[in-house]
């Protein structure tokens, strides 16, 4: 029990001893509005003295020892290795030899005949009339000076006068305007014209074909032979030697010195601040004080950290146990530190994107005990006329922002210049000063690239039984821009047969999609048509007017063209064996309305005495594998086996090609036309 009590007393003594010795050579002081103009604290620092003592030291001592080591002993040995011995050998290979051959093919030539034709021509007659147009104009504006009073942050009453304006009742202005429209008149025009027609002709061309020839060649090959050779190898042997090593020994003694705690130096410090340096509300200031020097020559260093006022150290009385420091006020800011560089921005804003009714000033020079008075003018960049002016103070600022209501509402689609004259004054300034800045406020213009032809999408013609429509999406239609469309249709001769002008606001739905009806008489013409859509965009919010054009085509396919076998020509096989290609032409106009499917059957002679027909392959493909009007594809890519081609597509053999062509309506997949083309090919050397 006594041992436990002794341990507890020793522990408490140690804690109290070390707490008493806790030093505080520096401290950060915080001053608030309730602290007054005096701050007190105590600084302390532990003082140590040097005391001699006897210490041991270490020294290196040499001694002899035995150690093992290894050496490499050489000896001779025999090993086997292999070398490549070249030898000559003869082998067969095949080479394709080109030869020329003349073949016939079907082509078409153009000739002209006179025909008496009539067409309907549209002429326009201008008719004018007088219309009365009226528009509403805002009434006259009346203004009066209104005095507003309130209190500032110190609770003192302040008043200011501002101008308040109101608009009178609207009035209506009317005028008579002459409006003219063009009335179309149709009439028949007949005359003799040369009409281009085509007819088939047989032509000839020279083609290059290939045959396989067997050749021989001498090649060098290699075989391995075993050889032996004598090599030097090594084995390790262990040996012993005597070496000198070192060990560390401890010896006594040498005189050294250590620092031992002597006493704690304590200094009571008092700081007196100027009476004018008062704090308000939640304001605070922080200072850092630190001991310097020795108890014999004591000193205290004071550093302001975060203060509202500017300070310098005045009279200072420091001795070993107490100290007194008096601070004096000095200017904290000048024009260079709070000048025009800190007035960063002047921005016009409004409750909606069409108008401005507020001026927002961003000023990083708003500090305590400094008041800034702003006088502003807003000029129209184009006319240089003053459209708004007034003044405001930084007393109502929120953080670094000062906001003022404009004397009148300004339209947001004009450029302005904001001129601001600012005057700063306050106790923490070196002296009062003024400066002026000018900021350009430009309204946000639209980038023409964002409203160009790339915004016009999904343009196509929808043809129904009795009516045709032009469909498109215009993602570039903007409510602040005037977008106008012109739809025109041209026939195959380049003559305009239909034209229509429209505005985006009249035809676009909520998803910016349009469906415009086309002239049913024009769309029923049995000829190819080109539909052009011209788009123009204008408005103050775009940097420059835009105009661009896109087009699509209506291909008219006649039933006799779809059934015409002559459209498919030059059906043949080029090349031999596994390198053979199927080649033919299909001269039909490309149209999304028609889908063409091809079924090819390849047969050969076979059976007893070669009197039967044997099918080599049957493949089906469509128009997507064609390049323009030409089809050229390896038979192996179409699924014909290499073995069948190598066995039967050889010299002096006969191959039969049967091509069935089916043309279907893309919409309902019904077959519109179907025909067969058969060709007998004699495979020559």
C-alpha cells in the first residue's frame, strides 16, 4: 500500500514539475471590440547551463582471422554441336501467263430526233393594293426626384435622392403602305425540239486473260550434321588464408558537456493601442509577440498579422521581468494598393435576356474603414449618347460586389460603354484619391458556324398516293434570328417548275421539324427532279447574315426500264480456277425506292458422256455489293468452293451462267420486275 502511494505521489510531482516548466516564448494575441485598447500576456523561456561529465568512447582494434575462398581450375572437355549443310533440289511450280483476246459487249449511243412538244409556262403578273399598317409606340416618360432615407452600419441616418421615371400610356401610329403581289398565269408553248434518245450497239474490246503453265526451278535446301570439338571448362576449389580484421572496443574516459535546465525566464508584457483604433461588431485583429535576446539584454518583437488599421511600434520599455509596448497608427493603404486595378469589372444585367436594369460593380478594393463613392455613366457604343447615369456608395456592398438599379431599362441587343469615376476615403488611407475606368459591355452574339448548313438534317421527300412532302429538321432555327426558306424544284433540263418562300415560325413545330407540301402536279411528272432548299438567317444577334443551300433528288423509274434485260450486260467470268471473278453491269438508276436482288446459278457438263448439267454453285446477293453500276467479285467470296473452281474452271471446259434479277419495292417488298440472263462461256487456253 505504501509503495502504491509513493508511486502516485512521484507521478503527481513529475506532472506538476513539467507543467511549471512549460515555456511560451511566443504567442498570438487576438483583439476584439470588447478588448478595448490594451492587451496583456506573459512570455516565458527555459534557460539552460552547460555542465561537464565523464563519458566513454569507442576505438577500432586490429586482429588476425582465418577465412575460406574459392578459385576456378581449368580443364579440357569434348562437346557435340550441329551445322547446316546445303544441297540442291529441283521442284515444280505454276506461273500465270497473260494473253490477249477480243470480246464483244453491248453499249448504248445517243442520237437526236425532232419532236413536236408542248409545255406549260408560268408567267407572273404584279397586282398592287394599299394597306393601312398600325403599330403601338410607348408613351412619353415623366421623371421626378425621390428622397430615400435609412441607416448605415453605425446606426447613423443617411438619405439620398434618386430619379424615378414612369412611362405614360401607349399610343398607336398608323400609315398607308403600298403592297404588291405576283399572280401566276399559265399558258401553253409548243415547238419542235431535238430529243436525245439511246440505242444499243455492239462494240469490241481487247481483254487480258491468264493461263497456268508448269515450270521447274532449282532450290537450295539444308540438312543438319553432328560435329565434335574440345572446349575449356572450369571447376571451383576451396582454399584458406589469414586476413586482418577490425573490431570496436569501448574505453574510458573523456570529459564532455551537456545542457541542464537552470531556471525559467518569465516576462509580463502589456501592449497599448491608439484610442482611435476602435473595432465594431465582430471585427478582430491579431498580433504575434515573441521573446528576443537574453535575460541580461531582453527584447520583444511584435508583428501585426491581420489588422484593420496600420500600426508601427512606438515607445518600448523592456526589462528582465516586464515590458510595455505602445503602438502608433500609420496609413495601411495608398492609391497603389487600392487603385483602379482592383476595380475588376462592371457588368450590366437584367431580369430577362432582352433588357438590362442593373449595374453590378466588382471591386476587390473594398476594405474596412474605407468608403468608396462611385459615379457611373452608360453610353451607347454606336451613338455615343448617355443612356443611363447615377451614383452609389460602397456602404451597401455585399462582399466585393456593389449593385445599382439603372435609371431606365436598356435593351440587351446593343453594345455599351460603362464609365465609372470612384473616390476612396478613410482613416486607414494615406490620403483620399480618385480614379476612373471604362468598361465595354458587348451583347452576346451568335456564332455563324453554330447555325450553318450542318444544323439542317434529315432532308428527304415523302411521296404518298395523292400528295408529296419535303421533310427536314432545322436545329439552327433561333427565336432571335429571322430564318427564311425557299423551296424550288427543277426538272432534268434545269428549268424551275416550282418555287415557294416560307418562314421558320410558320412551318417548324416544337421539335424544330418541318413538313412542307409540294405541288402535286409537279411531283407527278414522269421525269427526274431536283429539290433545292435555300436557307437564309438574319438578325442583330448574328455576326453576319447566313445563306446556304442543300438539295435532294427524286429519281423517276419507269416500269419498262426495270424490266429491260439490256440493262444487265457483260455477264462473264474473268480469271481461272480459284482466282476467277464474276463480272457484269446493271445500268439502272440508283433509287431508295427499288431494291435489286441477284440469284446466280453456275452449271457445267457432267454425267454419262457429259450430257447432263451439274450445278457447281448457287449464290444470292444484292445491289449493296456493287460499285456504281459494276459488279466484280471473286467467286470464292460469293461462297463457291476452291476445289470446284480448280477442278472445272480449266481450259477447254464449258461453264453456264444463269442470272435471275428481281427488282422489289423497298416499302412493301413486292416484286415489280423479274427477268433472267443466261450466258454460255467457253474456257479457252
